[in-house]
C-alpha cells in the first residue's frame, strides 16, 4: 500500500494539472511530454545546484513552458487538441533525448524520505501516508486545494466557465483566452512537478523516456474521474498500487501471470470508460465535448 | 493576417515537399548505385571490400549499459578501420522498422551489418535473405536450423563472469538472500540468474536468489519498486539484468545493501555497496568479425554460425568488473580459482544441476558445452525463488 502512494504521486501531479486544463476545456495529451521535460529539468538543475527544491521548480517551469506551446497552437491557432498534444509529446521526447544524454550517468542530491514525527508512528496509516519525500506530502495539500479553487472560488468559476460556455465569459467582459492559457500552463506546471518527483524523489535517475506512459495514464485517470480531484487521486493510487503490487507479490512467491497483472490497470480504465462513457460524456464541459466530437443535444 | 498565415503554411508545405522530393531522389540514386554494384559483385563473398559497416541498437547509445557497450564497440571498429564508414542507428525497434534501417545502411554502401539486440534477429534474417552479398551478424540470439552463408550470431558466455560475481555475493551476504531484478525470462537472462545462484551456492549452500521481473528493459520507477520489495524481504545483495542500471544501484547504496553490477562499471554510483560485477568489452570481437568479412572469408568462418566465446578461448567480450572495497582477499582467491577452473576444464553448470522442481538438468560430473547450456538452462535452478511469467 505504501507503494501505491509512492508510485502514484507522479501520476497524481499530472492528473491534478490535467484536471485544471480539462475543466477549462483543453485536453493536453502533451502532459506526458511536460512530465518528461519536468523530470529532466529537475534532474539537471538538481545536479548543478545540489538543491532538489530549485530542481523541482525548474522542472515545473519546463513543464509549464511546454504546455505553453500546446496552449499557443490550440488556443491561438485553433489546432486540433488531440493531434497537437501528441506533437507536443514528441517534442518533449525529442528535446529530452537530446539534452538528457549528459545526465544519464549523473548522481544528484535527491529528495530524502522524511518521516512525519508522531503521525508516521500510527500503525498502518502512518506507514502508508507519512513516510515519504516532501513532494509527496505536497500532493496531500494540492488535491483539496485544486478542488477548492475549481469549485469554490471566483477563479475556479472562470475556469469552469471557459470550459463550459466561453461565450458567456466574453459577454461579461472576461478574457477567455487568458483563463484558458492560465489553466493549460498550470496543468503543465503540475505535470512538470510530477516529472520532478519521478526523477529526483522516486527513481533517483534520469533516463530517456523514463515516464513510460505515466502522463497518458494521468490523462486517462482524469477522464475516468470526470475531472474530480479526489477521484483522480484514487485513480492515481490505483495505478501506483498496480505498479507496486507486481514486485511485492513476486517476492512473496505468489504466482500470478505477470503480464496480465501489468495490463490490469489499463483494462480497468477501458472497462470503466465503456461503462461510464455515456453518462460522463453528458457531464463534460461543452468545450471538451467539442474536442471529442461528442454529440451535443441542442 | 489569417490570409498571410495561410500562404505561409502553404509555402512551408511546398518547401517541405520539395526537400522531401530532393532527398527521395537522392536516396533513390544511391540505392540504385548500391544495387547495381551489388549485382555486379554478387559472386563475391558477403561483406568483401565493404565501404561501410552498419550497427543498429535498440536503445540510446548512452544508457550506461548494454547499448552503450555495443556503441563503444562500434567506435572501436571506427578507430581500427579508418577507411570504413561506420553507420550507427540508435533506438531501433525490434520489428520491421529495423529491416528498413538496415536496408538504408546497405543503400549507403554497408555490406557488413551488426544487429545488436536480441529480437533484431528476425529483421536481420530478412535482410540477410534479400542481400546475399551482405554479411549480417546478430548479437545474442540463436539461429535455429541451417545458418545462411551470409549470416551468424555471436555472443559472450555472459553467465561465466556472472557466476564469478555470484561467488562474491554468496560470500558477502549476511542474510543469505540475494535479489535479482530482470526484465524478461529470455534464455540469456535465465542462464545468468542460474549462474549467479550456482556461484553463490558453491561457497554458501544456504544462499538463495529472489527474483522479480519488471517486463520492461528500462522503467526506473518499476526498478525502484522492485528493489524496495526485495530489500523489504531481507535481501542484502542486489543485482539485475536491465538495460539501464543506475536506479537499482543507487537504491541498494541508499539502503546500505550491497550491489553486483551488470553491463557496465557503476561502482561510482555505489562507493560503499559495490562488491563485483560484469561488463562488456566488444572491441576485439567486433574488429575480428569485420576483418574476417572484409577479407572475404566470412562464409564458413566461425562467425558464420552461432558463435559463442568464453573463458576457454580467452575472447569472452563479457569481463569481470573491479571489486568493491569490502571484498576480502580470501574471496578474490576463491573467484580466481573458479575462473581458472572454468577456463580449463570446468563450467558454471558442471553437474549436478537441479531445477527448481527437483529435476536433473545436468547429470553429476558432466561438463556441458555452450550449445547444451543454451538448450537446457532455460528454467530456474534449485535455490532460485520466484516463478517466470508465462505469456499464455
């Protein structure tokens, strides 16, 4: 179970970012790319400054910068969101292979596990939630904060409005473009942080394409959680658990088909998407429905 | 504004098309040249008088592991044959894309091709069948049945240095639990795991090797999780068969455990925990293969087969890494003795070797040859904990 939180945190960051972005009506398949550039930038800057916090900030900024590229093409140039997202992903992949080579063999002063005094001694729960790196603790605040901002504040209302019925926003004199830009860039910022967690707090290494599809998983999780932060948290931990489960079971001598186990989370997503697809489609912001060309009753 | 950008887009597309057409006609020309020269010299031996050598790698050339070692081998060829063009391609998938990359290299004049990843074999065989004048060699796999006159596989007996490292691990462990993180249960990996366990057993009958597979050659997060699970079970020596090796090495060091390296010397990543390891040195073998082919002697040579090189002939491209600081002279002497033994009359798989479920794999006293080892050591031996994933 500790593994679920450990392995799910990087996905969770991306999922929070994507929640914000999708609420504003922009799907960013480039999340995977933001995560990759975040992972590399964090690792590289940590290697050079020996301070993982500066590294994490650099990672987040790199993720945000890549998301800005996505925002420019889909918002200013009205390019297809899904296709642009993939292009942005490959841009991230290419950039990181190019600049990452020098850091493959580097060791950095990474984030250390910090046990929360008192709380970490609570049996079971303490072990699962309170023996992690600082970036993981940050998500415990990030999730409720994301929910609160999106659902209970004026800014959140603007973001939701931009995704739902952008005409209304412009009618009231708000700059829709600016709100959507902000949402997408924040999405990339968080995805970059997720990448930073992966490279400087979890795996303690940089490798080409080290995210291995976790950014995509995050996008799927968000769709499956209908952009609800708490549900997305659950989904992220589900993937984290799947990641942790297979080695844990193997080492205890449980004989389960390894390949089946590895594909389990993806199967779960497909099933849930099929079951909930129809219902959720109707709840999605109108801006998003346009992206997926869902039928809108008019 | 909109009109301008549309014109800009259209002209950009046109420009791209022009460039593509130019490139296309270029490559057409060169491939036509190559095929014409190919047909004129079709009677000549595969690889003879080649102007270039092609290498394809499944991963990046700087993965601190398998692909980096192969790339360094290619660079050694470049240094040794200044008149040869050395063509390299990284991240070549193990499918028909590989065929295309190799065809492209042949179009550029390469008549000697090294396909360096295990599952590059099928594409490599296709290319070999289409170009009788090109020598195609593949690293690590095994051609079943008749070997075509212009193809072959080559590899080191990787399990020999792994066995020696197992001796070190067996002597060093305090908990008698060793951990092995691997990607897929391919024969090479299984032989390594078995050799590691047998090496450890030879000096410590209580030593067991716990295995975890990650179903991925390089997923650092999965590796971290695998390492944590093994350490939580009381394993105090970690080793691995992964393409990228830094994560597990660092995880062992951070937990105060010991680590046995694979592919490359990573002792700088674990100054305290590093005890031993095995690493590649392909330069001598690559150079010899290239020379043989250039001389027109490829067909019928030892490389026109499933060539395996080991301690016995002194050409093993897989060698021992340096020892870590905690390894005693006693242990080093044990390893030296085992090494002499294997080089002369022994084998890591000298019988009796029993499988996990108690079947006899190699009979008592038998010293198996390389071919026997590749066909029998495909299951885990007694002392290995864990089951291989099945694809059905």
